C-alpha cells in the first residue's frame, strides 16, 4: 500500500519543486555573444555532482585533455570539487551561490566567465537529476556547436517524473540493458553509465579513442604526508577515520547506534571527520576513544588523514569514495534504497578494499530511492531510510572485526610481523 501512495506523493512533490526551481532559474541572463569559429575554444565540462560523484568521474576526466587536444579543458562545478578535479583540467569555474557578497554580484561574475564560445559542452550524468532545474537556463545560454547531456541512469517512476532538458543539448539515451560495445556485466552502477555516456559523446564528435574498460577512477594529488598526523597529535596507522554524518541526513545512520559501534572497540581510536555543519549535528556527543575533528580540516587535510588511518568507516557519501579510491580499507554503511548505484563498486573495477554493509532484509528494495514500501514517505524523510536506521549494530561491528582481523593476518604473513 505505502509504495503506491509514496510514489504518487513523491511525483507530486518532485513536479512541484522542479517547476518552482525551473521558474527561478530565469535569473541566469547572459548577454548576447555570437558563436565564433575558434579551433582553440575550450571544452566545458559541467559537473553538477559533489565530491564522490567527481571522484567516480576521474576515470574519464583524466583523458579529456588528450582526447580534445589542443582545446583546453574547463570545468564548471561546485567549489568543493576543485581539489579533486584540478589535476585534469586547465580552468576551474566555481558555481558558488553561497560566496560572500550579493547573489547578483556572484552571478554576474560567473556569467562573465562563461560568456564566450566553447568548442563543446559536456554535462556530467548527475546534471539530469537536480541540475537541470537549477542551472538549466544557464546551460541553454552557453554557446557551443555541440552540447551533450545524459538522459539519466535511473528512469523509474520513482525518480525525476518531470525533467526539462535544456534546449540545444543532444540527449544521449541511457545505457541499454545489453551494450554491444562493452563486456561489463551490470548496467546499474553509475560507473558503467559514465563510461557508456562518454563513449557515446566521443562517437558523436568523431574522436577515435582507445578506452580501457573499466575506466577506473583515481585520486591524484600530493604525496602522502605523515605531518598531518603530527598537526592533530595522531599516530599514523593507529586510528580509524570515521564519517558519522553526511550532507544528506536521509542517508545517515542514527548517532546512538554509531556510538554503540565505536563503544564496542574501546581499544581503537576513532577520528571523526566532516564539515562544520556536520559537526553541529553531532550535538556535543563524545566518547573516551573519539577525537572529533569535524569542521577543523580542509578537504586536502581530510584526504591525508584518511590516507594515514588504519581504516575508514563511513556512509554513502563522498569520503567513503575518497577512502575506497585511495586504496584504504573502507567500510560504507549504506541504505538499500539505491544499493548498487554507488556502493558497492562493480567487482570488475578491482576495488577489493571496499566493503559495503547493508540490511539483508531489504535487498529486494534496491532502487526504490526512498519511496518506501513499509512506511509513509514523510517518516522516511524525517527519520531517514528505514533499511538504514534499523541496520543492526552487530552487523557493522562484525565487519570492522573482519577487516581488523584480515589486517592482522596480513601483518603476520609467513610468521613475520610487518611494520
């Protein structure tokens, strides 16, 4: 019963909210500028996604300069993703409406940067979700002979019932169930959709390529540096990095249960990582074996602290992607509602260090995107996903024990303690 009711309510809400955002997006008004022929005009990649989304996209971002040489690569995205993408691009254009100063000034500066001809425009696959409502009018005004957008990696009745694809864009249809161009065995995970989308774009711009499938994401930056541990009085490899909350409360594990988890490992030091707003949601909670650094580190520092940790414990959020792609032992406590779309990673990508913990009783719900079969949608949005908030503490504890035990076995391999 609840599934049908929740789907109807979701569609009504999404259509209303989407139309309101689309109407507000008329604020993006760019002055007229004729498109000129310029062989060196930049390629513009529009990245609506957040940190984790851009990390997954590095599998193809790192090839853009080579594919489109001699055109420079520009990227329009949220300010927080600059650290992730800067090794692969020439110019980063921040889409930041929270920047100090008036909203009009911020928009004016952004429009001045983008008011020029581009060679091609590629919107990332997450733009179809919320981005088309917020920046759809802006995308329509960007000038390029060819502009591409992906139809969407999930087109079920529960997600995005109304989407105004920006005018002037060629819509790449979603990946078919059986893709003749790849040997990938699954089409659910966004990594598969990204690879398919980029292949289709390259076909349409007549660029010959030799793509290695799968296109494995990477995290490139400064070398690992133990000095970050000294800064926060930590011992490298002797603590568990932990993300207790995310920027999406619906995907958060209940804090009382989290503290039951870390309370089961009194001999381990847990270091909480996150933003200042996430720190506020911890509401002063503490534990004897907890060091709370939420809001005290930059993203590069957070990445270094994860890299220097013994293992990572977190949620379906950006830092779990950071840890997984760094090669760190990473446990992601995930809701079942979009299980398989982001976590776990497809086996053919080779991330054997990535471990996903989810409720075994709700595996059949995967793909519901929080239009639950078992409770009103209002309860889900107020309390978080039922499949996540009822996940037994013992299941997470067991996975941590398994990872720690495997680490000890590795250190004592062949009877020699490795230090």
